[in-house]
C-alpha cells in the first residue's frame, strides 16, 4: 500500500530550475488543468516572456514570482498509472534552511538540481548534506540546463564524478544521475534524442520505479497510541467492555496473537484483534492507521507505546540530538525550557548542553558556540520530565524524530533527530 505513494523533495542552488522542473513534470504528465495553464500563459505574456513559464505553477507567493526564487515549501500532487506523487519544492537559499528540513524530513527521495554550466555549488553540497542528515533513502542528482552546454557528455560526467566523491563522505548509498533540460523537457518525462549517449531512464520513469518498500523499518514494532476508543454503548453487548487503541504504526509488523508490552508500565499482553474502518486485518505495517485490541485490560493512554516484548525502544529522559532551530523570535541556549512533541507524547524538556554548532557548508563543528539562531543546526543534550520511547533517527525516522515547541506561544521552534539516548 505504501508503494503507491512516493514523497520526494527538490532542492538545489537558486536559479537551478527546481520550480521549472516540477512544472515540466506536471505539464508533460498531463497533471494540470487547462485554467491553470491559461493563467500561467497569461502571466508569462504579461511579463514579456516568450513561452509559458512553468515555474509559476509552483511559485505561488507574490515575492517568489517577483524575485524568481522559491521561498516557501510548495507541495504539489500528481499521479501516473504506476504511482501517486507528493512533491515538496524546497527553497535553495541558506536563509531558508528550515524550509528545506521541513520538506525533506518526510520524503522518500530527494532530487538535487545542479546547473550544468556552474557545476556543484556550495548550496548543492549543503542540500546533499541535509538530505543525508535527514536520512532520505534515495537521492537523484539532476544535472539541469544541459541545452546550455550543448548536451555535453563530458560536462555531465565531470559533475557526476565530483558529486560522487563528495557523497562518499556522507555515506549516501543510493544515488542516480540524470542529465535534463527542464525548459525543453529533455529526460524529464521521456528520454531525449539530444543525448543519445545517456543510457539511463528519464526522471519520471525512475520516480515511478524506485523501490521504497524496503525503506520502512519492519524489524522494530512500534505503535504510539494516539487515542483510546471506549464507545460503551449499552444497547450493544459487544461494546460493553470495548477498549481499542488507535494510532499509526511507526515501525514493524503486528499480527493477532503477538505478545506485546505496554510502555511505560511494562505490562505484557497479546494482540486480540487489529481493526480498521474496512474491517479486521491479519497484519498491520507502517504507515497504516489501525486500532489494536489487547487480550488484557491495561491502563493505556495517549503518548504511550505498544511494542514487542523482546524488542523495545530506549526509554530515555536524557537525549542527544541534532536540532535545526526554526525561529528568529528567540535562540536556543543551554537552560532553555521547551516542550518536545515525540510521536504522540508531549513533555517538558530543558536544554542541558549545546555540544557544537554545525556549519552545513563546510561541516565544521564550532564547539565554542553558546546558542543556535534561526536556520542553524547543532548537537544538544535534552533532559525530559517524562521518559520518551525513542530509537536512533538512523534506525527509525518516526521514533527518532521530534519537534520542539515554545511553551508560551505554542509555536514550533525546532526539529530534532535522536543521535543517542540514555
């Protein structure tokens, strides 16, 4: 079921053509309405452009259209007979690092664009690093504007070698290289006759066929409880003692009869039934939303977790994490007091220590840093008032990720990835 949807993010330097590429995907795959295309054509003509500017399909803010850059994360949706796609068009400028983190944090794949004329830029390396930091499983380097270098195979191979050497330092495993011209549609939806030397598939064909089934963690069973269902309908005897635990699976596979343990109490039971609105299931796996019924009555509430007896997450109050700070209203400093939202559990936390601030351009660690400002990333230690049931982010992105919330304003001020927990 999860194979039918691919979430991917686009990133790259300013003016590398991210929005144009997405516009071309939507246009050539017949995924835009006529009135949308008419509006783009009228706007393009009013601005004196020779052809319809497909970037306008995603650059929705007035400031984006005026400056010709992406500022906010633009989400677009389209489908082909093989798969449904959710696109996050993320900004390229360092000023909007938090937006890139937001868009890539839930993505199965990242498309990083590089201008064939300019080659790898600082921003290209930064976005590749952020994609690796966020554990995005699949990476595509799209070398755009090949038409401006006469579709040169030598130029494409030069960029491929340079990026491969850089990616080796990041530990990125699955990388695909595609030479494209988003403006003219070369190798975007169909393969291009202008590049007969390229033997790979088009970008859309790769997106349709990339395997993501093995990306979910099916080894570690994790079920954060979101809601307890107690209908207690007196007219229906079956509902007198009904107690169901609703939520979305964050890992592993659950089946009726499985022995499970409730955290934090440590009480054990067995799965009696797995229910959905469509009826009873024989098994459940991520990212399915289900209701679990247990054989025993256990006091379970929102924020608790159901997991396997012999495979439990860390129950920790001291957590080391990489944090991206996302607000300019305040800075993250040692002794800062915040709320943490981890899966379905919300607790108060204090920043015990700031180990270092990371320069995402040079990967230099500033161990003398005493705060994190807007768009900065650093490693911190948090102390929680309640135990959090966490895995390392590299092992499970759902139980290893969290957000930080300002207690006073209830605004999201940071996003974090668990590195270690005690």
